[in-house]
C-alpha cells in the first residue's frame, strides 16, 4: 500500500498567474488564483501548481554541469501542429531539430523544460 498520493506538481516561477495561464492554454483545466500560489486543476491529471519565487532562476538545458531537476512529458497526436501552438503560446524551442524522434524539447515562458511526445 502506498504511503502517499501525488497532490500537485509545483513549479517555482516569478509570475504564477502568467505561467498557469500558459499551461491552461496548453493542457486545459481550471485556474484557481491564491496570490503567490496558483493551482491549475487539469482534467484527468494531477494538479499543476505555480509558486511565486522572488529571484527565480530558470533551469539551464542542456547543461552538463547542472541537471534540469524535472520536466513534464506532454503527449500529443501531431508534433508539428502541437509545436506551432506551443510556440504561439510563448514556449521556446530547446531541442527540436531532430524531426525523426518521437519527442521535442521546449521551455515554458519561465524557463522550465517540457517535452511534446508523440509516443
């Protein structure tokens, strides 16, 4: 029997409302704004939470001397169509050149890496 269950996946950032809005456009859901903490209730998935962190420094990717800490894998039907949409939302490409792979790596507007996966 497990000791706990996942309550939320929390991302530190400078602007929790803006980042919650980015992910709401990306994966859907309902935003609950509590000031320096914003929850995104994702249908059929875990809650994504965004915590205001003064002086937030985004992870560097790729960086052989520094790990990315974590990232989100987001499943999509069509990588090319999804890529156009995430770029329009403000994502930045990190590793998207190899079009033969089933995934591409981006950074959200606060710099957190995430993958679009057609897996």
